């Protein structure tokens, strides 16, 4: 297993954890890093939240999951 595989596995774990809590995550590469946005999986409840931003996709995903957990 190479480093890239572990990286993708961790992001997948985070996305799965968010789904278990009823949220979906979306990622976008921006200048200087990655942005992770989340929203409730229920399309009827649109709550505006600022996206997480970090140098790596994994770090952005970790921040997003922490925010989801804090909101619960």
C-alpha cells in the first residue's frame, strides 16, 4: 500500500462517518489547499455553513467532520 492509498482511505472513512451522521461532504481544490463543504443529506434542510479549508484534502475533511460532530 502506498501513501496515496492510505490518504484516500482516510478521506473515505471521514465521508462515511459524515454520512452516518446524516451529512454529505464535497471537496474542491482551491489555490493553496482544499475546501470541504458539508450539508445535511436531507435536501429539505439547507443550513448554510462556511466550508473548512486546509492544505490537504484529509485535513479539510477532518475539520469538516469535527464541525459536524460539534453541531450534533
